[in-house]
């Protein structure tokens, strides 16, 4: 009996040890399959200017980060100045938007499959923090554009985007009456206007101080485990609880009946 109890105890200890080993969530710390993204995130010590907050762990290269700051970038041949020169205070938001898209390894929960000639994956409905959307709109409301959706419908006859024939350049505030309109419509619902605030752990920040760490790591973790949580549970589990529930390996489960019998 003493031997049986010792064996059973050893199996239970093994079970507890195995259960404590975290399981990697496939939605965390990944790069999307797109035109300029790296296959895996990693350090990039020389990321340019506004892309530098991601230098410790990035999906973009130094060259991509440099191109993101140019008026006529080689990344997509896209010209911000299609209705005259875009004011610098507005342009900086589009540069930051590009840096987030190209560099962030924390967009996994919102990666969606697409059938495109230049990418196989995109982001969809990323919950962008309230302040990020509102400041973007405020700084761009007097800039001019001729289109609501910048993903499609341009005149590419010259090799770069120009306004479609017959379209008129209008202030952003007319094309996008609210911050929500700008964030959600300009890139075909890549972003979703979130009522959550920066620092809440529930919305993605385009702007953050890298000295304080990347707040989007925790946000991605929250939504990744929320997506893997079973609806039958009737409530949303916290990431830590959910991780422990999913960490139980089949080998440990197989040992459990034997341990109970021996006891």
C-alpha cells in the first residue's frame, strides 16, 4: 500500500508540474503574412523615428521603417499628398498608423485571411483606443482628401495613387464627420473605434512610450485568450485562468485514472 501511495503521489506531482507549463497561444507575438513583414518578430535596433517604439520586438525591418516616413514611399507607391500637401500634424498619425501595421507583433487576435496579390493576411476590427482615434481626427480634420476608403478605387494610371476622375477634394471633417468614421472607414475596417482608454488594457495604442513598455502586449493577450475561451462557460475567463485551463497536456490526463486507482 505504501508503494502504491508513493507511486500515486509521484504521478500527481508530475500532473501538477505538467499543468503548470504554459501553452503558447498561436495568436500572440506573431507577424502577419503580408508584403513587407518579417516571418517572425525580433529585435530591430535601428528602426526609424516614429517606428522606434517597436525596436525591441518588431515585425518590420529598418528599411521598412524608414520608407514609412516618406511622402512617396516605395512600400506601396502611396502618396499622402493626393489633395495638396498634407499638414505635418496630420501626416504624423498616418506614419504612426503605418508603423503599427508594419511593426507590431501584437495584432494576432485580429489577423484575417485575404485573397490578394500583395498579401495573404490583413488586420480586421482592431480596437483602437478612443484617444488615438480622436486625436487622429482632430489633427486631420482640416486636411483634404477625395476618398473615404483609401484601400481601393484610386486612379493608378501614373503608378501612384491619384484621385478618381470626377472626385473632389474635401476637408476630412466632411468625408469623415466623426473620429469613428475616420478610424473605421479609411482602411476598410482594419480598425474599430473603441470606447476604451489608453492604459485600460482593452484597446490597442498607436502611440505609446517605449520606456514604459509596450501596452499592446497585454491587450493582445487579453483578446487572444478571450477568443479561445469556450462560450459554454457563460463568462469570459481572465487570461491567466484561461491559460491554466488550456495547459493540461493529454499525457498528464492519461495518468490521472491510474493515480486514482492506485490510491
